[in-house]
């Protein structure tokens, strides 16, 4: 339990974090990743280079400092962090490394006049409190997953049994456990962690599961990114029969049980977690409006599958929006998805559950549109593929 003095000191640093938190966290990452190579696999270097990861952590540290005496005000931020940690297999021994580097970064960036011994002590206590919360919650999830039917702890070897080219950019990879045992069921919307060794270096990634898991397989569908180290490896070098280590499914962005009409809105490869959500929802007969936006028909994955579902399930209405006309594929709308067009595709009654995923700019626009069109904000849900960011 933090003392009142510690909480007061931490809250007093909020203005400094608001103005200089990103610089502080950038210094923190540079220090930690150079001095502790054992934690490098836990971080996507592309997110480091883009600044997305430092911005996300800086925002998280700021939110923690603001609400240090009312942690319940952090909402689902803690749950998101815990699930990301579980998917990458963050362990208790990683926390002292982070804590040591964070306190050093505070001292070195803020300087001795601001980062007094009292400030460093208070932040040390605050970090210790947060670490204890995360370690305890993560341990409970690790235990739960290990004890569940088909569950396991740590890495488990899987074999690639099938791959399918879904579009010009997206391929699906189907994995079965090497031991032929059952697999842990994943909730629609969850992702799975992957451990690879590329050029002698361990890397870890999370990928959304793009299908239900009742067939004993895990399927991920991966877009080839121009400079994506892992995505290009999967597209170009991994072949059927290859073995890969997977971590158990995780993620709190899952389809909630509800009788309300369901609206699934995706952009690009953001379609992947909506597919198991769609399949699960159709099994309950709830009305579904499925809206997908793509650059053009050539990169639109799973169109035939969704069309087939629509032909068999009258409660499913599907709409496609292409940014450009490729002269071949037919879309319901060409151009960007406007608020007016979205209004025409939503159910008349706006008491719906809406889930949306895609590029950050796309999600920011969808969030604004849904709010303006009367969809309750607490029924409008989204997830980031990479580090979380603000959609303001």
C-alpha cells in the first residue's frame, strides 16, 4: 500500500509527464533494450522505430500517475496490458529490469533538481505496487490456461498443416499441436502469441485468430507488410510441415453475449478477429450487419466466405466499401466510408453492439461516426493490433 505522501509526490509529477513523458519513455526503452538483450524479443522493433510503443507506454504511465489513488478509474487499461503480457509470456523476472530502467530514466531525464530522492522513492513504491498487481493477475491467468482442457503454459510446438492465399496481401496459416492433443478454446476476438528465431534472434508477435477453434486448429491470417520482419518470414519462408512455438490464446476484446443486433466494422486486415465473431453470432440467430472496407477487391480477403454465410443466413447483412475502383470487383460503395453511408448500413434502431478494427485513422473516424449516429459509447468497442493509442 502506497503512503499518502508517495501518492501525492507521484501525482505532482503529472504535469512533467504530460509535457515530457514520451521523451522520458524513449530514453527508458533505449537504455533497457541496449543493456538487457534478454527482453528484446518481447518488443516489436517496428513499433519502437515508429514511436508507437513509447507513446503508448508514456500514456499508460501518465494515466497511472493521474489515478494513483483511484486505480479503478483506469478502466480496461489494466486488463489490456495484462492480456498483452500473457500473450507474450511476460514473467515476474522481467519486472525488476523494467523498474530499474524506469527509475534511472526518471533520474537522468528529469535531473537531480526534479528527480529528488523523495521522487525516486515514491515512483519506486508506485512501480512496485503496479508490478505486484500485474504479476498477480498474470499468474492467475497462466494457471487458469494451464489447467483448462487443451491448455498449457509457456511455449508449445505446433505444426503448420495448411496455408491459404486469401487475397493479394493476406495469407492464412493453420496450426495443429505436434503432440496431437486438444487445444485451448479461444473466445472470438482473441489473439495468440508466437515465438520465432530469425537470423539467430528470438522474436515474439501476437496475431488475431481468424477462425473459431472447434476444429482443433488455430488459424491466423497475416497481411504482408512492406517492412514487416515476421510477416514477410511467414509469407516467404514458412511452409507446410514447419514447426513453430505458440503461446496460449489471450485478449479481452471478445464477443460479449447479447441479444442486441451486432455490427462488425473492419478495415483491411482488421477483418481477422471479426470473422470468428461473425461465425459465433450467426449460431445464435442474432441480427448481424457486417461492414468491411478495403483498398480494392484484390486485397479484400474472405469475401467469398462472408458472401456464402449471407446466402445461408438471412439475418446477416453485409456491405463492402472499396477506396478505389479496380475495374473488376463490385463494391456497395467506392470511396471512403462516410458518416452518411454508415448511417444507411446500420440498423434503424441504434441500440446495437458495435465492434470495429483497422488502421488507426480508420478507427478514429468510425468512433466519431458511431457516436454521432447515436450508438451508445459503452456499446462501441475497438481493439488495436499494436500498442494502444488515443482515438481522439
